[in-house]
C-alpha cells in the first residue's frame, strides 16, 4: 500500500467540482490509513528550502551555542530540545527508548495581551518563543514558515469539514485561540553512533492534536506508517509536497471513522561513506486549550453511540506531553 497524494489546488481556487473530488479523496485516505500527501498547496518552495538550509546551519553549531536556546522551564514546546529528552514511544506502549533526535520548538507569534491568554494554562499553552540569533535570518524564516502553516492548516480544516458533511467553518471556533506547535527536527548522522536494537529516531506513536503538516526531506531512515496487517509502509512524498496526518482529537471528533494512525521514524540502514542525517519540520495543529472535543453529529449512527468521553483539548495534550518526557 502507498500513501495517497491529493492535489488541493481546486479547493483553493474555489472550483466546486474539484472540491467535491478532494473531499472524497480526503475522506477515503483518512478512513483507510490516516495519512496523505498534499500538493497544489500554494506554498513557495523557496520558503521551505530556505528554512531547511538555515536550520541545518543552526544544528551544526557547537552544543553550547544551541543550549543557549534551551527552555529554562524545561518545556519541550519552546526552544532547543537535545537528543534524549523526548520519548514518543512511551505515549503509545510505555516502554520505548529515548528518541534519537534534537529539535527546536515554537508556538504562536501573535499572542494577544487579553485575559484569556493570561490564565493559569497560558504558562504552557502560550509561553514565549525562544528564537535563535544564529544563523542570520533564521528567526525570520521561522516566523514566515509558521504563518504559512497556520494558513494551510486553516484550509485543511475547511476541507476536513467538507469531507465530514458539516459546514465549511465548523472547526473555526475550536481554533480561534489555537495552541499549535512547530518543531524543526534534526535526526543526526548515525555513523559511529551506538544505537540500541529497539531504539528508533522517533518511537511509534499517534499524534495528539487535530492534524499534522510535515515537511520531510528525502534521506535514509524516514517516516513509516503502520498498516492494518501490522506491517509498516514508508512515506515518500514528491519534492514540494507535505505529509498530512490526523491526530487523536480528529479521531475523537469522527468517532474513529478517521484513523489516528501509529507512525515512527526509522533508523537508517548502514551507509558507509554516506551521511544519514535527516531534517524534518512538523506543524502540529492544536485546538484551543479549553475546546471540548466530542463526536460530530454526522459521525454518529443509530446503532453506535460516541466511543469517546468528551475531553478538553489542552488536558489531552498535556497528559501526552508529560508521558513523552518520562525518558528511559
């Protein structure tokens, strides 16, 4: 099985016939595997390539320089997070080893100075960003890319609404105070590195939020999605495409009609003389902290009620993040 590719240019161009086709394609992909790749998204490849280039320059800095961007509160949602500080597999099976990756994490750049954003939960949901001052222009690249992801996620949520036969802006009220996080992830070259046989670059897990937009370069050791038969399929998007998958909240909204699927980032095979480094940029679209997630009426049937108890988006995410920081 391969991960389907969907061109959303017709939706962005307000073509009604193409839009209906896109709804059907998205619905099928998310019911079957929970993943698809997207093209025709309108984001200039110069923006993605510039971010990737400057990010690699940052991760090539001495460790002391990178640590200057570490979060003094110990949060993995803002600033630099070193190798061994996250364990995504623990959120799924509770026994995985630490991930072999380092990352920079960012949240919203436009947090209003209003009472909602100053409540107790704001300390984690809307904590300040820690922007690197090297290399030159990197901080501006990060801001621009985050804004592009905000716009793309808004369009994807509208497509999701159409695929679920609810009004186009059904999800808007749940994301008007969104807590989305972007992570620039460096999977280092593993040449000469001691790696446990059970360890991976990123442990098998499901994502916590509504949807994820992933930019992944073509390199050894990449994203794999679990199939119904227990096997794994590699996700290999064409240049310029983004990988899209849904997370736990969208599965709850759809009563598990759409699959929040298990995925991992595998270790590369031995490649003498060839670098196995890999860079990815993930944007996790998280709903408002106090958004109550319950089954969408169109996903209920006469024979089956809601499978999940309603949950606050922020509480679900916080519990998963806490588990992921319980490193082995």
